[in-house]
């Protein structure tokens, strides 16, 4: 069904987007399977765990994601963008750099875990966070191969990798929760399924380092890596820092409710938006800079709006009906919260489109600025709402901040990139 919708959209706006349609079809099909299994797991969590227990797991996972964002240092994007003559040397350099970088992140995360337990008196969350440091060696083992597959356009393989790990994660989580209702049952599967990702990533694009191919200068890697890490760091802070704001202002019980509402509301659309960016970015990199890339980007924007905006609308309007039916009557109070959360899909799409265009153009510094501004607006709105009126106003503040940030980025990036004439005439300095 989703694949047919994507194909129909592609046919309406032009035949040159078959690659995008097939990629989104692969990711969409994988995402539907993943979301079905994740829905079952969310139901088990909702019925087996109290909000304060969910909050402990959410706290550990949030801190883990905030530390792990430093892993996104842009080395993968350099593999996708590298000229063919420099690809082998780029892969060698990325592999060496990434192994050392993830080793440093393991040490940093252990220090954060110690602080979480000793200073903030959260021993369970600290133990969970320390255990999650073991994920990094698996990530390092398949990093180059994963992005080589992305460069080659093996979208179906990447979709299977994501779906296989996620489905294994969710099934294992549900099984553990039934046998052992504990925060460990929510977090431990993240480590146990890491080998699944490693094996599939290495199969997606077999590669071995060869010193004879040489290495790139470290400065060349770092010039691109720094802004990418800042941009992804701000994006992760925006998507994970909200949990810390809720925990600090409203407590872990409220965090448990918020975490549930976020997964039930934003989970589907955020996964589709991420998949959209994963498919669009290598396509834009492969197009010649100039009019050809601009035309392709215009079609990508139209495809994204035609596909994802209706999904956001349907999910938000249907929330009062499916929440009590699926998750239980005791979660019915969260339906308005979930419906509001769904609206985050539109600014998420705008932010993803802006980032894909800027990175394909090599303007990673501008991408970092956009992410920083949007992060500050979103978390600022969330904090203000939480301080003024509780969880519902906090979510409204978050969505408002994300929307303002997305519109600001759209005015500066998307409009000139799409070469809309009134903007070109009135504000040529933004080009």
C-alpha cells in the first residue's frame, strides 16, 4: 500500500524519481513491519511497567543517545561524497579515525555513567548506561561498509539492516518484559542486537582496509567532520534533550508518560523522515551541481510533502480512537498529547530536507547553524511550557519551537535552493 502511494506520487511529478520511489518503498515496507512489532512492544511496556520504571529506562537511553551523537562525526558522509579516485584512501582514513574515536566515546560514557550514579543518585540508570558502552565496538566494525552501501545506492539492503535489528530488538524487549518487568528488559536488547547490525552491514558492502591505497590528511577529514558533528549533535540534543528537560522539570513519572507518547506519536513519522533523508542524500550527491541538482531537489521536496504530510494528518486525527483501543483505556488520557506530538512530523521533514541539501552542496557549516538554532528554539519552548503549565503545554512549546526553527531554515535554505522567483528577486543575498 505504501509502496503504491509512493509510486503514484512519483508518476505525478515525473519519471526521474524512480530511485527515490524504490528507496522509499523499501524503507516504507521495512518500517511498516518494524512499527507493527514496535507497536506490540509498546503495548507490553504500557501494560507491564509503571511510568516511573519506564522513566529510568528512558533516562539511560536518552543519555546514551546524547553521548552517542558524538559518534556521528561526518566520516560516513565523507565516504558518500568522496570522488572515486579518493574513495579507497577515504575508507582507510575513516576506519582508522573511527576506531579511535569510538574508543574515546566508551571512556566518556563510562565517566558520564559514574556521574549519573554518584552525583545524581540514579544507580539503575548508571548501570544501564555503562552496559551500553559495549555497543560501540560493533558500530566501528561495520561503519565503512554501511556507508559504502549507501554510496552505491543499496537502499533495500540498508532498509533490511535497520528493520532486522529493530524487529529483533523489539521482539527481545517484549519477551524479556513478559518474563522480567524491569528497566533492564527495555535497554539490554540494544546491546544484544548490535551483532545483528554488524553482520548485515559487513555483508551489505564487503570491504577490507588496504594500506597500499594510502590515507587522507587528518586535517581534510576534520574540516568536514566538525560541522557535521555539531549539526547532528544539535539534532540529537533536540530529539533527546527533551527527555532530560521533562525529567528535570516534571519528574521521572512524567518522563515515562512523555516517552510513551513520543514513541506512539512521533515514532512512525520520524522513522519515515529519517528514511527519506537516507535515500535523498546520496541521490543529491550523485546529481551534478547546478540546475540538475536543483531540479532533482524540487522533485524530492514535492514527493516528501505529498507522502508524509497526509500521514501526519491522519495519525493526529486518529489518535483519540486508536490510543485507548491499542494501548489500553488507562492510557486514554495521553491521546491529546499523542495527537499534538504527531504534528512534529512537518517541521522534522523541513529540517531533513534542508540538511540533505546543504550536505550535498558541502555547506556543512550552515547546516550546523540551522541545527543549533532549531535545537535552542525547540528545547526553549519545551522548558517554557513545562514551567508554565505541565506536560501538555510543554509539548505545545516543543512543537512551536521546532516549527519556528524549521520555517526559519526553510526561508533561508529551501526557498533559494528551489529557485522560487519572488525570493530570488527580493533577497538575492541568500543565494
